[in-house]
C-alpha cells in the first residue's frame, strides 16, 4: 500500500507505524527537512494516487487538505477534531463518493515508539 502522511509532528508516529506494517510512505511538511515534499500538490504530482492519506496538521487546515487530496485517495484519515462541522463532513462525502473519510484520535504515546 502507498500512504501519504501530511504534517510531520504527530505524523512521525503514523509514518513509523505505516512503515512497520510494510506501507510505502510519502510525507509532506512545510519544513523541507521533515518531509519528502513541502506541498500536497508536489506529492500528488509525483505519486498520483494513494491508498491512504493521514492528515496530521493543525485543525484549521483539515478541511482544505481533505478537499485537495480526496480525488487522489481511497481513504482519508483526519486527526480529531476532523473538519469544522457536520455540514463539512457531509459535503466531503457528497462531493467525493468514492473516497472514504474517517476521523481518528491518536493518543500520541506508545511505549515502543520514540
């Protein structure tokens, strides 16, 4: 599977877990020292489609990133609190019926990961 992780703060944990289970992981972060790409557009331009996308960025960016990546993803996981409201969730579902959207809550601590 090919996964995209956007935001390499908490996204570092996602990357480690995804790699551990054998996924090819592509990363995006505004800091070029932290990610493979500095924009989602660049990652899409190089890789095209992703099996999973994990949005691990500040809350106010979740909806716009989900809208941008949805056409190129089978499943989009969005860190809690997800998007702004029920209407925004419904809009994602209506506009992108072939993409699944899931909100995830990560406790950020695992004894076996730094």
